[in-house]
C-alpha cells in the first residue's frame, strides 16, 4: 500500500485564549502584581521588576510553573498562584474580560468549514471556566483544555497532542496552532503542527514569534480562517 506523503488539509485548530482570542489588557500583569505583593515582594523593587520581566517572557506558560520558578518552594508557589487566580477572577468578574475583535466569528467560520476548534490556556481550569462564562463561550469551541487536562502546559506539546487525541484527529500535520506568544509557537512546532500562526494582538511581537518558529504571522485571529480555508470570517 502506498502511503500518502502529501500534507493533509487542516482538520483541527488549537487556539490560545488570552492575547489571541481574548483581550488581555494587562490583566495578567495586574494579577501578578497582586500575587507578588501578597508574598511580600514590594512593587517597584528590583526583585519585583525581575519577576515581572520573567512573567512577560514566559507568557503562555502554565501559571503554577511560573510561580514555582519565581518563588522556589511549593508552598509559596501555591500561595502565589491562589492570590494570582483570586485577583484575576476579580478582574474578570469586574467586566475586564472581552473577546478580541473577530475572534468568535473566526471560530464559528472555522467550525462551519469543518475544522474542529480547541481553546487552550496556561491558566487553571477554574480561571479558564471563569473567562468562558464571562464571555458566554462555553459552547463556542469543540473542547477547552488547560495544562492539568494534558499533563504539562506550554512550551510542551501536551495540550496540542491532547486536543488531537480527544477530537480524533488522524495526523499532527492536520493541526494548526495559533497564539500570541513564543511559547505558543514552540508548542506548535514540538507537536508537529503544519501551521503555527502567531498573532500580533498579545504579548509578543513578530520577531519573537518568528524566532520561536511561527510559520505565519497574522495581525489578528480574524485572519486565520482565510489562511486555513481560503474563507474570510
């Protein structure tokens, strides 16, 4: 039997949330500042600046992993994570969470074209659900995944590969990954996705995205349906 070596059409789109489909508006940094203060890190201090730089550099990574790196021991990391989530939930509940323009329409267009859509995040399930509820997005995508659902968060390929397994997608080359951070790009490349698209609506710019392996860089998620199907959202 001859194996088909042609790259298959895209069957699955794995999309990041904050900064890609959901407007971040600095909420991660605000929630981090609240968490750091709770653990005794003074805003404006050299230590605070160092930690904030790390948070910016690792946008997209599982938040508990970030806190483990910053605070060392598990107890402090868990306390920081709890404080971060509480602050982020307050911001979401206060109406500070909004979809990026064209995001919901792009997801609907992809699904109408027969492409399965999975939303992924570096947040916990509780935070992810809070965002989905605030936006009324519970039914928008085929599936939503957080790091705990997959084993490891970004930049590991686990969430993309879990999305492939859970949606019954046959080939890693039939997967497109889209996100706003270098870690999203690394995740897509490590998972074997044939399209790894960066968007310029979030944390990282064109240079960081292409440096981490983006196959395409788009102004926003609104351009993804046309890239994958030739149809505009």
